[in-house]
C-alpha cells in the first residue's frame, strides 16, 4: 500500500533544550484516516508542522507521499492542506467570499473557481448559507468552512489540528460526516490531532498515542483496546445466595485470567467473553447457583490512554479558551 506519511527517527528540539519529538517512527497508509492522540505538550502540533513543511526537524526524516519534507518542500505543499487550530477564515465577509479568496490564493483558474467552490460548499453542507456573513455562523459552520477552504485544491492529504475542539457533540458529528464525504469521494488521507477519545475511536482507521515526544502505542482502536488484555464479565447474584467459592471453580478454567470477588458478585477477566460466558454459566448451573445479572465490559480507549500516558486527558480550560477566542473573533 502507498504510504501517505512516513517518518524515521524524527527529532525536534526547540531552542536547544525542549525535546518536543524524540525519535518518532510512524507510517500512515494512503486513503485512511489517522488520529494522533496525546496530552498537552506531547508534540502533536510539532509533528504536524514538520509534515506540513512549516518547521524543520532537528534530526531524522519525514516523507509525505514519498517526498522529503525538507528537500522537496514545495512539491509536498502541492499535495497537502492544513487546517490549523486557530481560526483561518475572515468573519466580516461571506462564506462564498472566503472561498473565492482562497481559490485565488491557491491559483485555481478563473473559469474553474465557481464549480470547485460549489462542490466544496455542497460537501460541507454550507450551500444554503454561502452568502451570509461568517459572523452569523455557528462554531461548527465556521469549522466546516475552514475545511471547505482546505479542500478547494483537492489535496491528497489533509492535516487537521484539533478539528472539533470547542464544538458541541452534534456539531462535531456534522463536521466528521462532512469529512467522510471527502474521504469517500476524493480518497483524501485524513491526519488529525485530537483530545477526544470517542472521535479517534469512531473516525480513525489507525491511532497513535504520543506522550512526551514519543509514540507509546499504536494500532486500530480495537487493537489498542485488546492490548489491555481482555474483557470483564460481571456476574451479580440475588441476595443471600452468592457463594464466593464459585470463584475457585472459575479459576480452574484456562480461559479465565483472573477472578475478582466483590460483595454481590464476581468480576471475571477473560480474553474473549463471548466464548467463555456459556462455560461459566454451565459451572453455575452445575453448582445450583441462580444468576442474577450478567454484563460484559470492554476496555475503552480512555483506559488505553490511561495505561500509556498515566493520566486522563484534562481539557477543561483549554477548550473554553478556544471557544472564547472563537466567539470574540466572530463578534469582531
Ligand atoms: N516554538 C516553540 N518554541 C519552544 N518550545 C515549543 C515551541 N512550540 C512548542 N514547544 C514545546 O514543545 C512541546 C510540544 O509542543 P506541541 O505544541 O507540539 O504539543 P501539542 O501536543 O500540540 O500540545 P497541545 O495539546 O497543547 O496543543 C511542548 O513542551 C511545548 O511547550
Ligand atoms: Mg497542539
């Protein structure tokens, strides 16, 4: 498969002391969507800035569709688009006028502009509001306009730094659904940074977790969750009939990794709940223990993040900062 991104031993040191990236090896397949997850200061934006040729690495190499980002920067820039975390549209003019300015900056020939602009407006669900001033748009609509601007040149890869930060869940969903249209129709590779676990879980084909400049885990969401080692079957019993000794019986099975005895029931850790559950129920039947309730829980991406980074993501403050800034800009 063609590689959209490839880095080898990528290092970035700011001002001789801050090691923002520490030997990052990464590949992203063309046509897929890729999420880089990490806490504040992990190096996400730094990596994106190197890949979009805005800053140079200190050591190592990075390629975008086989092109070296340092030696072939201008060729790389023809293939990519970048939506920064900060606002990148003007609010005192209409959505259409913004797109027209970008179309001119990108050198799209005059006779093609209208068609290309109509197409991105349509894909981003903005056709109906194209002539309204951006100052009347919601945060989600502004984000979709920014993405529309970035899509004018039909890039092979789009880099999005925190594409939905500060948006409410409904607006986030619309942004992602619109992005999926571009992925399907243009085959664009999507490379995004995010703090939202559910977003990476739902919309990324592959995920890498970065912490202190190092990639600490990578895989599909399923692989990452699986790497935590299994699923938990929780069995609770009717009052008075719980026999904790049943845990001993469970432990005899090679499918059972561990059993945690709690007051009203058992937490059985297994590698595959679906195949192990009938076996456990059988043991209960043989021992004449009526079951109260059974539930299966799987590790979430949050659990994975917690394991590899050591803390959950705290986004309070930061999101409201961005939101506040966007509101201020919108109001002029
Ligand atoms: N221009 C710069 N000069 C000096 N240090 C910098 C510069 N830009 C980033 N850093 C530092 O490099 C490290 C990585 O920063 P970076 O912005 O890449 O992190 P991030 O993962 O994008 O964080 P956030 O989630 O807050 O956006 C941080 O310690 C940051 O303070
Ligand atoms: Mg950042």
